C-alpha cells in the first residue's frame, strides 16, 4: 500500500523520465549484454588461466560482489538489466501467447534445486577457475531462457527456474525500493489493468504481478513495464524500510518460498566453508570413512547435507518445539517458517556480503590488467602496452576481516530486531513472544558464530594473480 510521504524514484527529474522511457530498460540491458558477449567470447577463445580471463573475473568476482551490494543499497537492478532477457523478449514476442507454466510447478521448489545445482557444479567443476566452463554456463543460460520464454506465456524462467533470479528475488526483500500504486482509487476504477495485461505498446508484467496487490519484492524484476503500461501514471517505485519484509509473514502459502530463503542462508555459510582449509580435511575424512572416491558424490553429500538437509531438519525441529496443542508437526513447521524465516534475511545478506565482498575487495582491480591483456591480445594498445598485473586489491587487506565481522554483526542485530517485532505483532504478551522466538534466536546465534568462524580462517582468493590470504 502506498505511503504518500515516501519519495518515488520514478518522479525524480531526469532519472524518473529515463526509467519510465519506453526504451529505458534497454539502456541498462545493452551494456550488460555486451559484457555477456565478452564473457562468452573470451571464455571460449581467451587464455584459460582464470585470473587472466575476463570471463572468470567478471562473472565470479565482479558480478557477484556488485549484485549483493546493489540489492541492499537500491534494488533488483541486475534483473532489470539482465542480458538473458533480451533474446527472451524476442522469444516472447514470437511465442503467440504460449502455454501456461504447469500448475504443480508454480512454486519455488525448482529454484531451490537450481540454486543447489549451480552451487554444487561451481564447487565440483571449479567454475571460477575455468573460463571455458564459465562461457558454457552463460550459453546454457541464454538457450534455456530463450526456450522457456518461447514455450510459456509468462516469464517462467525468471520466476521459477533461474538461480540468479532466485538469489536476487530473495535478497531484494531487503531492498529499500518497491513497486506500489500511487492511488488505490485510480487502480480500483481502472478497467484495462494494463500494468499486468499490457497494451499494444508495452508488454504487461512478465512475472504476472498486479501492482495494487504488490506487497513484496519477491518475483519483481524491476523491469518497470508496469509503469510504462499504466495509462494513468499510477505506478511508483517508492522508498521503504529495508526491514519491512523481514518482520512480515510471508504472503505465499506453503513451504517452498520459506525453504528457499532458509536454504539460501545455510548455503551462505556452506559456500564460504567451501573455500577454507577444513573443507578439504572433511572431504578426505568422508572419502575414507564412506569409501567414496568420486569428488562429485562427496560434494553432493556434503553440500546436500549442509544446504538442504540441515535447514529442513532445523525447520521441523523448531516446528516441533513451538507446536501448539491440536496442530500437526507439518502445520506448525509451515506456520513457523512463514512467520519467522523472513527475519533471518538480514543475517543471510550479511553472510553473502561478507563472502562476495571478500572477492570483490581482494580482486576488484584485477579487471584492469585482465582487460588490458584482452585488448593487447587483439593488438589494441588503448590502455597501455603492458598489463598492470600488480593491481588487484580494492581495499587494504587488514580492513577486510573487520568489515566482514561488521556486516555479519549488523545482519545479526537486524535479524534479532525483526524477530522481536514479528514475535510481538503475533503474540499476546511479551513473554509469549519471547518463548516463540527463542528457538529462532538460538538458530541466529549459531549461524552467526558459524559464519564468523569460517571467515576467520584463511580463504582462497579468486580471480587474481596476487597471493596472500588474510
Ligand atoms: S494499470 Fe495502473 S491504474 Fe490500472 S491497475 Fe495497474 S497500476 Fe492501477
Ligand atoms: S511489478 Fe512486474 S512489471 Fe512492474 S517492475 Fe515488477 S516485474 Fe516489472
């Protein structure tokens, strides 16, 4: 619901006009599409040593670090600029209003497993170390998004399949901007509902969100087609509290969305754990104890346990602890998940920021020599005739761990505050609220301690020739 006092980005002079312009999205998509083409071209044809190739440096250092920063500081502007949607838009225009995405798959379970699959492949195939495989991942993305958009009338790839989208949707729940209507009355009187249905000029909302009912950034790709399509200029991109969704019960029923969020938070810890020395000792111990020789199987076991099984067990354990009389365990776990999992989001964002921020901080400037080298390989001396391989660190090394601690602690406190507010809103007395949120608070502390312990260990630097871990 609109807050008349909150500033609307779409009505800031110049910026608002650019954003609402019919071709406004293209302005953001074209640079990213060119970068995607560079990743594919250099990945296939460039040097196959990861710190010297734009594909690996851009995809695994810059994209990931910048996307989490952008989500927390502004909103889902990566999905807005997503280059994978360009060929998809062509497919969509050719689709002759293709079929509907199957009803049984209209939830986040595919996203849960596609996220797990990409993290598992990343660890197993060391995608960060292979320009060629990175280029293949980009090509697979292009083909899959094109195919799904040609087959289905809605943006099924973004909403139900894309692991990048699942990550972005989840953390955009903490973004300070959200689509909303300017006047409820105008929407009530509106007959065409062009924001979702579209018109001859503009496609309606690809993920089928209806502006007057939008309460969350989940599934919003920030494309602003709704603002372009609305004939009454009644769509706003408003500033809101970043914790608004963290203290609110999930709107979508069922486990899938709550499990996606919870699993992504556990994955944050596991993904960082995958880059510190104890992971290799654990892998060796498991291989010997279980007589497993295949690395793929070992990683599947380790990350399956940490990313999927552990959050599931945790959810049912808390559901059992907080189970009110007369409710089944399943009902209780579902209710707990919908009510309190969003409160864990700030800690999850802190963990991912500490991880991806580490790579950006240690290798952010590496793109300068890598791009110089790319140009020199193509006989272009525009940026000098000798790559500056000494460039890599964006921040001094001794700042990094204190910054990681700071973002994790900030996330933990914001999660505590969200838990307390959510508990107080839904329970009669502070004592009842305290009892209800206690297991979640214990989980928060355990996750924060696990994350801090992992980040306190030497972490592999990626995308740089520089050696030296904090
Ligand atoms: S098209 Fe505009 S006025 Fe109509 S429902 Fe959508 S946002 Fe409201
Ligand atoms: S509500 Fe739909 S059309 Fe509007 S910005 Fe979000 S995804 Fe795009």
